[in-house]
């Protein structure tokens, strides 16, 4: 963070984890990020986040999966 496109990476992953843990199919809190244009679909795959990730996750790919879910 911060993402140059304003993607709320930690919030997206937190919501994705929460919906997975509790088997939620309709995550209304993620829709708020969509309305704010801070959701995973805003990722342009610039990969700037990759330099900052201590776990070396493929964040753009994970964002795509989170958004699709």
C-alpha cells in the first residue's frame, strides 16, 4: 500500500477471507468497495504491490480470484 490505482488490497483480502471462512456467497461489504472504485477490478496489473509484499504473493492474481469469488 498504497496502490497507485487506489485498490484497497488489505480490505479486499480481509473480506475475501471472511466470506470464505463463513461460506458467504453474497458479501455486501465488498459491494461498497465496488461503489467506491477501490475493488479488485481496478487493478491494472502494474505489480507495484509485488515489491512491497513480504510474503511474495502474486497479489494481482489473488485480487482477480477474490473479485471473481
